[in-house]
């Protein structure tokens, strides 16, 4: 699963439903391995866009996902919040 997530790590994936699929991983089952969740979060950092802000913020505030929060928090910083969108 982690390998499949890494395959989505391209800028072309922004134009697909990749972010929806990756966000769905977190909603399905947090008992997925930490590697899978971390990879999904890392790829979300590339493929998510401002429309995903609320969902990314909710995930980033969930301490149950541990270190997988790091890429999500970085995404939030990069996008500056709802008022900082470019």
C-alpha cells in the first residue's frame, strides 16, 4: 500500500482524484501501518489542493496518526490557511 501511495507522488496526480483516495485511507482505518499513513500524508503534500484544506487540517490535528502528521502540518504551513491561499 505504501508503494502504491508513492506511485501517486507526481504533480500530474493533482489533476486526478488522488487526494480523495489518499484522504480516504485515513478515514477507513487508522490501523494501517505507520509507513502507509506516512507515505499517504507525504503524497498528499504534493497532490492536495486548497479545496482539501479542511480535511487536511482535521487530519493534522489527529494525534492518533503520530508522525504521519508531519507532512500534513507542512502542507498547512505551505498553504497558509484559508486566508493565505494564493
